């Protein structure tokens, strides 16, 4: 798959981030994960981001990651771009990138450094080192302790020809607009806050046409309907779905840290496509919260 195809997929179409399947013992379940990927690709997505935040990248072992990238490339078979995450320490990120390259993954999503507080010049060096040590196109995930200003994003783009995109995890429209107007079409821009649909209209207003949809894991038809209405300027449909589904979902998500992932796994279980439970330090929602989520899904 060529670079033009990958960039086109990032700039037009719904981006999907599948949860990672674990069995009853908490081990990676390759069989059900393969089925999930096939289900995703058959629901009109423009690309698949595997082992991402929704896919609990932070809790995967290197061996599990290698299984995931190999299986993902094999199942999707170039029907849409497959993008996998890298991050943690520089040596780990480079090692994971090599696994992805070998597997036939099309591009990488670079996560911010793990835990430690970081100055921007240090984050820049971290990102540059990793990006320059892979042959794959890379999207930088601007969030957490790895947020870079427009000036540093420009500097990173100048230093790394294979940097092709920026995923925004901040929701800070002022800074994002600064970056877009500074760096311009050199990069593709993706909305990436939790439940990105809740600010999708704001993203679109400054030229961010696509976003990551975690809710796609349990309401793919609704997620596609919302995205198509958004791009078509169908304000009435966007408002209706936001009011009936995304606002209640975000309010429920806000009850506990980590529910941006945990509720997605609960939703998948509700519709009969269980991927098991989240791994600690995340926790699954309570029985009452699962009931509330089921009602939110039923209302649409």
C-alpha cells in the first residue's frame, strides 16, 4: 500500500481502533481477535489502528504485540491500511517498530513517553529518534506528557520525512489550529480525544476531517451514520445522535478514570462480541453502570 493511499485513509473516512481480545484467564485470544478485525473491515472503515489506547497497548507484552501485528496484517490483507502503536522507552519503541515492519503493517502511531514529566525539547528528541529508526510512515500522538507545540511539530516534520500525521489527544482547539496553520498540509490531522465524536464538529471546523471512533467497537452502524452526517453537513442528525448517545456515553465515561477503554469492552460484551475484561490497572464498570450503558445503546 503506497503512502498516498495511507494518507487518504487518514483524511477521509472513519478510523477504527479495535479493543484487544483476552480470554477468561486474561491471555490474548487470537481467534476472537481475528474475527473482530474481519467484522471491523466489513463495516466501512477507512483504516484499522491495532494495539492502540483502546486496544490496551500499555498492557501488552512484546510477544503479544508481535502476535497482534502479524495477525492483523494477515487478516486485513491490505484491504485498508493497518496502523499499530509504538512507544514506551526508545529501545522498546524501535523494537516494536521492527516487529511491525516485518509483519507488513502499513504505518505506526507513536505514543508519548511513559509516565515521566518531559520538557518539549526532550520529547522532540524522543520522537525524532524513534521515527528516524523506522522505515514506516509515522503518526505522532500529541497527548499526555508528550504534547508538542506547533513549532516543535514543524521541527519534527522537517527532521523526519516519514512523519505523515498528527493525532490530537488534547482537545485544545487553539493549539491545534495553531499547529494546522503553521505546519499546513505537510501532515494529516486526526481527532483523538476519548469519544472524539463529542467534539467532532469543532475538529471539522478547523480542517480535521477524521477522528478515532472507539464506540465503533459496539455501535458500528451508528458510528458510521454519525460520521457521514457530520461530513454531509446534516446538523439535525448529528445533533440527535449526540444528544441521545454520545452525551450520555461521555457522562458515564467520566465517572471513573480508564472508562474510556473499560466501557468499550463492556459495550462489546453487551452486543455479544465480548473481548474479555480490561487488564489492571483498569477496572470494568459496575453492574449498574453496565445496565446504564445497555440502556444508552438501546435508546439508539
